[in-house]
């Protein structure tokens, strides 16, 4: 799925610019990388609705892989 910049910004804002799993934010650690990720992947029938996205740190995203998990 292609994520439009406007939706990416809205998700980051909604999630307070931090990972919804571990809570880390770039203002606390300048080496953290944030990703806007699908809660339910497209391969599992996920959609492009903003409610299907979450902000994850790079470490939490790697741990999630292609599963249907959320930190919410």
C-alpha cells in the first residue's frame, strides 16, 4: 500500500510522534527512526483507512514483521 504524506503526518500527530508500542520519541533519543506502519497488512486484507496505521520505532517494526498486531 502506498501511504500519502498527508496521512503519514496525521498518524504521526495522532500518535504524539512516538512509537505506540515502546513509547520512544525522537525528542528523547535522536537516533530513533519512526515508521508509519499498517496495523493489518495489505496481504491480510488491511485497508488505507487512517485507523489502520500506527507509528512504530524501527525496532518495534522489525519485531512486528507481517503480522496483524498493534500497540494500541
